[in-house]
């Protein structure tokens, strides 16, 4: 401690006086305390001596080195030109590949359209599918309500209705008993009688007077099948020909409200029933939910056909798509018979593992 005091220049008497604030029984003034501290403080640096200290700081000495390293890291002119050339070549090759693939698909679609055309004749459609070992019992399609046709000729309600009529005629000709049409807005649900009338007229152009019987329905709405619709079976004693029995086609209209909203309503209903004691919580399982959704909306479709170049479900009821085969053509736009036919061929070749 004596060595430390000697190095600082403070005597033991001054140290005791500074700590206690008194000397010889008298309190030290502020000035006396400052004078005692100033003797051990270093001298204040002058402005002239401050300038070189700042210029010689390690931060400023590192900045030129960092700038030099950054300049060295930048690629030269030759490397930049090489990068640009490689990027241009790769972009050109990909562009050629995608254009060639699109052209090939369009040419193939045109060839299929020439070789396979229904000519509004059910016999031609049946000839196109006679070699298929399996057909879907429930076919579903997704259509769009377009404000502008974009050279497709299917704008507005009339264009949407024409597409539904054509698909219904193809479905009936193929012998598929159930067709569900999903349109996100559900505009056709407001025109069920007109939809029935239009589909009936289209079926008559395909089949003539012996057109299939037809019923049009929508979830939470009554099925529309007017008395003018021919009966599903004719009595052999009355007509004398047992072949008079006509197939029946059911067209189901779906919208976005039949998907998640229906599941939310069902969840609320089951919750209220469980709270009121009308239903036990152990009874609520996937089988019960499946049965309720089948009654409220529809069964699961075997095949879902999209007539768009991308797979966009647009709010399709999710519960009904657990085991559904989904088909689309990458470069297809608009409803056409070729996409419908290729979807049936794809479904016939698909392997249904069903979770195995």
C-alpha cells in the first residue's frame, strides 16, 4: 500500500484526509479536495496532439485495406461478359424447349381432335371408349364463370351453360350416371329450371326422342325433375319392348359454399348435439362425418377433370377429394372433347391403391 501511494504521489496523511474529508479536525473544502486530485491526474492533451492520434486510429487504417480487398473481389470485365453470355444461352435454350413442348402438345391436341370427334353422336363416343375397362361412376368437372371470353366463346352465363350442356351430353353418352359441376360462385343454382331445360335440349340433339332421363339438383335444394322428363324405366307390357328402358343422368351443381362452410356448419351442429346430450362424443368419428357430408353435399367423385392449364381447385369441397383422381392438360384452355376423352383414358389406366 505504501508503494502504491508513493507511485501516485499521495502521502498517507493526505489519503486519510481525503477519505474522511477532515484534516486536523477541520473539514476539507471542495477546492482543497480538487487540488489533491489534480496532482495525480494526467495532463490534458492539446489540439495539435489530438489530430495525429485520430489520424493514426486503427479504424481509419483498416478502411483503405477493406476498399482494396473489395476491389480485388469484384470480377473483371471478361468474367462479367462471360456471366452474361452464359445466362443468355441458358435462357435461350429453356425458351426454345418450352416453346417446342407447347407446340408439340398443341399439334397433338389438333391431331386427336381430328381423329376423335363426337359429331354430336353418342355412338361415336361409345366407340371411342369401348376399349376402356373401367369408367367412373361419378364424374366431376370444374368450370369458370368468365366475364370475357378471351377468344374461347364461353363468356357469361350463356357460355357457362353451354359448357355444362356439352359435358352432360358427353357424360350421358359414355354411360356415366352422375355428373357434378363445380363453379365457384354458384350462379347456376339460381337457374336450375333453365339449366334443366338447356341440358334436355342438348341431349335431344345427341339422342333424339329417346334421350336419357335427367334430374338437376344442388345441395340444400330440392331436386328438379319435371313431369315432362321421360320415366327411367318403361313397362314391357305397355311398350312391348324391354329395350325402352332409358339411362338416367343426375347433374349436381356445386359451389364454394358447399365446401368449408358446410363443414363448419356440420361441426357446429355436432358440437351442439354433444353439449345437449343428444349425441355422445364417442359417436363422432370419420364415418359419421362422411355420412353427413354425403347427404348434405355429394359422394366422392371418382374422377375430377380440370379444363385449365394448371391445377387450381378454387375452393372445391375438400372432404370429397380424398380418393379422387385429378386430371388436367398443361396447355389446354377451355372445354373440349379431347380433354374429356383423355381424362377417361387416364382414369382407366390409373392404379387405385386406396392407402395400400
